[in-house]
C-alpha cells in the first residue's frame, strides 16, 4: 500500500517473517520485546520504490492473490558472489533467490519462450561463482497467480546493508514462469525458516517436509554471525503522487540491528505477540516464529463500524504486497459510500486500525494507488476474506 510519510516497524530476531502456518502444526502466541527505544544502527540498506508499467496482480504472497491495476515494489541492491543485483524485498515469502544469467523463461504451458517475456532485470549471476549445496538440492517455489521458479540451492558470500555475510544459502532459478518488473533479478524473502522451498533431491518428487533444506535469510545470518543486533527495521517513505513516475525512486531503508539514525519513534507504538509453531521434520520439532504474522486484538473504526461484528485476532505485515486488505464485512461496510477516488483523498472515509487498543488512523491518500500515465487514482484496498494485511 502507499505508506505514510515514514512508516516504521521493527522486528526482533530471529527474523522469521511468514504469515502461513503449515498444516498439522501448533500455533501459539509469543510476545515481541520491541519497544519505543529501538537502538540506532548504521547497517542500512536503501530501499527504492518502483511503480511498474505493467498491469499485473499483486502476486508476492504465497497464499492469496489480490488484483490491483497499480502495482509497486520495494527494491534493494545486494551483491551476491560478486554480482550486483536488485531484489524485491518481501516479508510475506520465505526464500532468498535470484535468476541465473543463463535461465530459461517458460510460458503458461511450461514451454520455453523468449526471456524478455519473464521481464527479469539484467542478471549477471553465474552459478559457477557460488558453491552448490551438497548433497544436491532442488529449488522450487511458486506464487498464487501461477508464477514459479525452479532451480538449485547454492551457498556464497553476499554484501547486504553494509555487512559481508559468509556462507549465505540461496536459490538459483534456471527455469522460470515470471511476470517481472524489468529491474529485479529475484526476491529477498524474509519469511520463516519453515517456509523455505529448497529440498534435498533432484525433482518435485523430493518436495516434502523431511527433505526440506532449512536456511537463514540474510538478515538472520547477519545477527547470528555477530554482524548486527537482534532487530531489523523498515522505514518506508510515502512518495507524493505528484512526484511519482514509472521509474525507480528513493523509498526509505531496511536497517539491521536497529533503526536508521534519521528516524525517531514519536507516534503511537504497540508491542504485540507473533505467531509461533513447532513443525516436525524427520521426527525433530523445529521452533518457528512468524514475525510478519501478528497475534493481537484487531478492530476498525469507521462510519458504521458499530454495526459490524469485529472479532479479529491477527494481521500480517507484507512488504511484497502494495495493497491493504480488510475482512469482507469491514471492507464492504467501509467502502459502501465511495463513489469516486480523486487523488487528494477527499472522498475516502476515515479508517482507523485499532491494535491491542492502540489507534492507528490511516491517511486517506495512503488508501489510494496512483497511475502517473493518466494522473488518476483508484482505491488500493481489497477484500481479504477473513484476513487483514498491511
């Protein structure tokens, strides 16, 4: 969604950021230790906003798809085994992956087609510059709109937010059905370890919990290798509509070990629980924490909200989705009187998130998406069914 002028959320490590609980596992609530006094850190990775010229679904969620004509992504530059590449930053999925320089693009039927159809950015990554995971692995991850990538798992050195991380695991796609943005070469998934989609084996027949290769994402590895403190922070800027264009623009930062020095925590703050569970692989329980899946009492204040039954117990924070989604009853009641969407937000009715009793009013313009080609706006809020997402 279009975020407030500076939206700040900080997450306690281990950084596991998936919103999907595997079947057959047990979920519970744990309390985050994040508070107002988040330490300052210099390990900052600039984020960039890119408003895609292609009209595509907001796809970077593993479990749902919300269609929106105006899609933007948050991009970050990371050096992988010497190759400087751009990645979509996605707290709603789990794999850190990139496309090989010699990949094969696939069409909707799984047949090879021109690589221009996949719209990856220029990828200079040569798999020979990294070390294949041993024994051999099979990388296979897909998304709700039918996109998928297939390849192998590798290990190599990366440079990330000013730190050099040794022995980072990642997937390398050699085949892909993809509708990219023309800039990024892969995804930086900051999701839970259990959501990783690298498996020991050679094919989809080996995809199972017992064969799963579990690895840390770069933010977690930075902490575990003693390179940062036990926090990471997103500080995301709103770019005024009259300054947006179909290109890359500065959009804030992802900071390891704390918050950026130029951002103060001055507004409403709430500390909430996060989803935890203990899946079993090869008879061993794996403790998991999903830091983008918040466990809290959530409700909404808007004109007519008293007449809507609101008993919600969680929401997700997903940087890979550029829209906000509300439970069906809330969405339909709040949206009922919206007949037009001028870009000044004047027709957008007030909407306030209430999280564990703390109120977070939404700015009307943050509920709109902008198309610079036509200089028009439309609602950037969707029907999430039973889910709530930011």
